[in-house]
């Protein structure tokens, strides 16, 4: 990966719907060169997909929380969590708890229901999000120096 690849990755994170022509103009490359580089980044697995970022408040899911979860049966917990549409992320972590779970909900009552539902797999501590001053920050690729 070089600085051009880095610029491409950053630009695509900011606007993945931009055309290859506009992307080329932005980083001073021809459209075919940009297309080829993006294709190689995808083939190498550096870019794994493109998606829309949805405003959860506009789709009536204004409540968000993180659960520090101590699951008794990890695989069962993960499998079940994947069936709950309001569970957005599950991270395996070290320490007293073994999972960090990101949950959204329509109301605090709905959040409580989800927490109670997951409770069959273990114990949790809930951290309700009051505000999100930074979200969906682009990842800046690290380019090692020789």
C-alpha cells in the first residue's frame, strides 16, 4: 500500500458513491488507474464492502447502549445475539466481561426488554449512550516506512 491507496481508502470512506472519474480528479489519477487500484484493494481484502450509514434517530431507534456482558456459553450467546435486529455489534473483550455489545432501541422499555432477553445467557452491565460526539470516523491506513 502506498499513499495513493491511502488517499483512495480515505476518499471512499467519506463518499463511497462517488464515481471513479471524480475519485481520479480528487487524487490526480486517470479513471482507469483509479478503477484498477480500487479493484486491487478489494481483491486484497483492504476494502470489504460499501454501505449506507443510516441515522438511527430518523428510523425511530433513538436509544443506544453498550452492554458489558459476561456470557456463560459464548457461542450460544453470539448465535442468539445475531438473531436480534437491534444488536448491531458484538466484540469479544478481555477482563471481567467477555463481550461488549452495541444495542439500539425504540425506547428505554424496548432496550430493557432486549437486555432481559439476553440475560438468559449471562450477566451484564448497561451503559446508556447520552450523546455521540464522534461516530463513523474514517480509518486512516498505516503505511510502514522502509
